[in-house]
């Protein structure tokens, strides 16, 4: 039963004032917003995984940050408080509006209830994703600033064992301006494709799939930070220092590998503030673009007309992570493997537990 349906069922017994003060209603609302309780046990287990990962990243930040050379920008706290306030206002508005509509079966009321539910689902998904990205990005900055030894030589050796030569691959893809444009466009579409798939899940009111996506994203983020801590890398572009003419067609479409400057500034101490308003994705190993591409394809699997173009664009994007994103092939393989493992964990957690006697 959806959250809007539950509100409708109770609307006849009490008004908006009762909704605001009834402890049972508040508890139910909290379970819906934080645990997706209206989408079944599997969704709740997925959200338990997500919040556990968020807590782990936040705890690591809280312990590490005071003992590092970095500080958390004061503007971040203002943004966090604003986000919490917006979520609270949205929750209150949706609850009151739904209660006012009651069980009205007229078409305008039905459409309004659907719109309210989709709006609620958007905010419910945004809350953990925002918390995860804040905690995960901060942790990645802390790892980069820890001045750990770089392991790009290890990754380059893995590529060599696999028969892959990064400079040659960049030069080959750069040799044709159309291919360079295609790969760059696909790489830049990563966020848009993920947002489109999430928007589709919201429009379809598939809170179960949203919870699953959030769980996979959270597990992948934790794996990303662990992988970065174990094998810190600056990127293939920083290791090989390719000649400008070997990536000229790519460079004509925009600045190349700009995140490398942020990474270097964290390493040498010239960047000492974590400002979420201008945070960069600085992780080379494993590839987060690959992770996001794999999980987005998986999230779209139930809709045939959607999964095919998403697969084509994201598969192209994954190829583009090497020349455009400056990743080693090993980064890409690790990103894909870790997210596949995260998907398997999420799928396993969705299965009902069987009690043994």
C-alpha cells in the first residue's frame, strides 16, 4: 500500500491537526520517509543497508576530519540545514494536502494525490542520496589529502598484463573527431542518464526499485572509498603524461582532466577546505563513472524501451572513462566488478529470510 493510500485511509478519522500530533502517524511517516516502509520488507532492508553505509562514511569523516589538515566549510552546514528544512517543509505540506484531499474519488483529487505521492517519493530518495554524496565526497578528500603513496604503476602494470596500452588507446580514439565527440558526449551524460532513470522510477511509483538503487549506490560508495584508500591513484593521464597532440580532438571539446588539479592541491596541502558547493570527483581507482553506469543500467532493467538506450549510452560512457576520464583500464574493471558485487548483495538482502528449526 502506498503512503498516499495510507493517508487517505486515515483521513476520514482525523484532520490535519491530528496528523501532526499523533505519535503513531509521526512514527509511520518517519518509517515511510527513511525506510520506504510502504514498499515492503525488501525495500526496508535496502534502506537499512543504505543508512548503515551513510553512517559508516559519516563516522569515518567525524573521526578523521579533526585529525587532518582539512576543514569542513561553514557554508556546508548552512546547506545541510537548509536541505533538512526543505525536506521537513515538503513532508508537512504533502501530509496536510493529502489529508485535506481525503478519500475524494473525483479525477482532479486522484491526480493531485498521485502528484503528491511522486513529489514525496522524490524528496524521500533525495534525502539519503544527498547525505551519502556529502559523506562520501568528504571521505574521498580526506583520503587524497592523507598523502598516501600513489599506485598508478601497479594499475599500469595490470593494464599491461591485460594487453592494454593507455597512451595508444587515447591516440587511437583521438584520431577521429567524431569518435572523440561521441565519447566526450557520452561521458558528460552520466549524471543526466542516472537522473532520467530515477525520474522514471518516481513517475512509475517504483519505490522498491528506488530503495534498491540507493542501497547499491551506498554499497558502491563504501567500496569506492575502501578501494581508493588501498590503491590511491592520480590517474592514467597523470602517470603517462601524454603529448597534447595525442588528445587534441578531446581537448577541443573542453579542458581535460581538470579534477587532477584538485587532487594535486589536496596532496600538496594548498587546498585545505572541503566545500561541497565546488566539490570535484577525484577518485581514479575504482572508476565511479563506471559504477554509476552499471547501476543505472540495472535500475532500468524493468522497462525495455528505456534500458536499451541507457545501456548503449552508458556502455559508450564506460569506454569513454579511459580517454575522457583519464582512467586506467584496471580502474574501469574494478568499478564494474565492485558494483556488480553490490548488486548481488542488494539482491540477496531482498530475499525473505528462512528460519531454520
